[in-house]
C-alpha cells in the first residue's frame, strides 16, 4: 500500500479487508479508508453476526487513529 501511495499520490486508496481493532491504525496511515468485514463479527468470519463489543473496539481504534492526524 505504501508503494501504491508513493507511486500514485493522488489516488484514493481503500483497504479491501483484513482490518481489525488491533491493526486498523496501521492501515489508516496509508489508506484513505477501509472496508470492514469479518473483523467486527462474533466468529471472525463473514458469515457471523456483528459483535457490538468488537464493533465498539474497532471504532474506538479508528477514532484514536483519526485523532492523531
């Protein structure tokens, strides 16, 4: 992602998945946004139900990351 950002600095970059509360700040350092999927599900699979606790932790991590910029 960093190479893409460097090669095409005006590109809008989204991460297509793989983010969690633990790593979303790393993605947001080089991405303009992320697509959230299994990282907020109760079983960590796309077939699971949204976990309110995981969603809250994810959004807290996003908000902390955004406040640093």
